[in-house]
């Protein structure tokens, strides 16, 4: 295996997690592809960022949290999203919502409250036992309707919700040296984790040209996840809300070093090899790749737009009437272009729904950007 020179990086990882990753590197011949490193850093049972006991979600760093998501910012996010979910339930003739990665349980509480008797069951798919316990406490009032599962069944029907789920799925890192592509992985240098690049035949999708030194991500796991959903969903729709771009923007020269980011204490950094297991690791979503994977697997792409357009289409301005000042201020953060309104996008997929749903999905009646995918 040919390796480029590694750059030494210090690490403050939990000792047990560091030992687990060191063993994985050793078993793989001394070099671990970044997607496998990321999977361990985030999801190693009891040790990874999303499975350990640390607090993740909250408004301020003083709470011990690392970042805030839209449902924590404003209850009107879930109330608006519920309007699109209700239409999708009716169009598919189903009465179950499936939420992936339910986080603090805030969105589930909002959707359960807004959808009421239109749903019989709310199923949460979450790998974190710690987060599951917190969700159970928050959703105690809805206990008869809510269940938790560790994996997808062979068949399901209903409306699937994923808010900031796709960005947390492990990605491959690729670097172009001007002649050849290399896959970026992790090695050991003393007690530290370090970068090292391995020549590969794997290349980024699409036809973009990259300058020497460019780094980008590929999203095989997220695309495989979408394909699995399409295979197992008998009838229903899927709504994913996340930060990202269509491929032409994703691979724009201004993103020369890719989109990989880490989040801790409401601060962002670009070094996932430090404080492993103690901070989030994410990459922006390639929505073109998601749409193509969905179509190839049997989904119809119903719509794609900015979060601001989607929420406005779903009536969030009407819901704002009478809101108190903090709720109003936080809701505007969901809509403003320089906050979450433009960076976050919404994509809707459907299978086995009423044909009119493709033309009448309320979240996409204005500002649909499917043509940009």
C-alpha cells in the first residue's frame, strides 16, 4: 500500500475510543479509510459521539451542548413540517410516521402534537441508547403511539422524516494531486491520529474538473441508505431536511477543501482527528447524488427547495401570528438567507402515492429547484 507523508495531529479522544480506533487501524494494515474512522468516532457503541452520554443539542454552549437544530430553535418548525407530512399521509393512505435520528425528541413532540389522530403510530429509528432514553422522557405524553426500533423492517409504509440525518452519515474523502486521485485515511503517528493518502481508482461523481490539492467527499453510505428505504418502503413519502447543495454547487471551486466540519460547544472546526468522540463530524449533502440514488431505486423526486421556501409554503408565516418575541426571533433564523433559510434544503421523495401529490405537494408549490439537481 502506497502512502503519502502523514501529518501528525494530536488527539484528546476518550482512551477507550482511541484504543478501539487504534485496533481498527492495525487490523486494516495500518491505514483506515476515513469513512470507517468517522463511523467509529460517531457511532461506536457507548463511546462514539452519538452514543456516549454527552449532551448534543441545546440553544447555548453554557448548557453543555454542541449545536442547535431547527426543532430546538422554534416549535413552529415542526408545526409547519406537519402540514406537509399530513398531506403525504393522505396521499399515501398511511397512518404512520418514521423518524430517523430523532435527537432530543423535540421534532417528534412537535409532529405528534400537530398531527394528532391522523397518525396511529410514530416510529423512531435511533442507534443511540442514551438519546433514546432522553426521547422517551420527552415523549412520555405520547407514549401509547411511540415505539423505538434499532433497524428497518423488511417492509414499511408511511411518511419518513429525517432532519439533519444525511449529513452525519460517514463519507469518503478524496484528494486530487493534479494527476491522480487519492483516498484519504487515518494512520497512527506515535499516540496521535494522522492523515495519510492512498492512491485510488475511485473518483468523484459528475464531470467537474478539480485543481491540484482539491479535497472532496463522496457519499456512498447516504446513497445506499436512500436505496434501502426505496426498496423497503411499500407506500409513502420521505422528507429530508439538511444543509447541502446540488452537485454543481457542491463541487464548485470555492469549496476547494471540501465541506467536512466538526461542531463542539457551538463552535466549528475542520479537524476531525482531535477530541474524537467529543464532537460532531459532518459533511454537507450532495443532493444530486441523493436524488439520483432515489430515482434509480424506485422513488419519485417530488420536490427540492430551500428550507425558507419550504416552511413559507407550509404556512409558517401564518403560524407566526401571535407568537411571542423569542419564538418569532428564533423562527426568523429558520428563514433568513444568512442563517438557515438558504443553506438548508428540503427534498421530498415518494412511492405509491396518489399521482396528484407530485404536482400538489404544498412545500414545493413556490421556489421548487428540482431542475437544479
